[in-house]
């Protein structure tokens, strides 16, 4: 199984609009992080579609290790322990 690229070790704040569907990058290769730009083609990854229920600023995961995708759950804080 492929491993995702860790884009950065902090979340990406984004303004999301109610009713809109977004595609979160799961591979980490997209140049439009945290959203998919189809850079996953040729890998085992596919983007994660999600629809927002209210206008909000959300913190989306950029380390691709979250247990609550696409939202940051703080897992990136453990990276110091992994190095």
C-alpha cells in the first residue's frame, strides 16, 4: 500500500461554504493542498469528498495521518516523537 506524502506538520485553515462539496487530498501530492488536483493518478489513493453543513473556517489535515479525515485531529503533534 502506498503511503501519503506529509505535506506539512500543521493543519490548513480554509473557509468552507454550506452545501459545497470539497475533495480533500489523501495522497499529499496535490499542489492545491489541502484539496485534490488529481495528482494521485497512478497511485492507490482517491480523494475524499465531503459536503459542509454550515459556513465555517475548518482546519484540514495536511499530514494525512488524521483519524478524523479531512479534519485535523492533532496527530501532527506526535511527529517530534517519531523523529
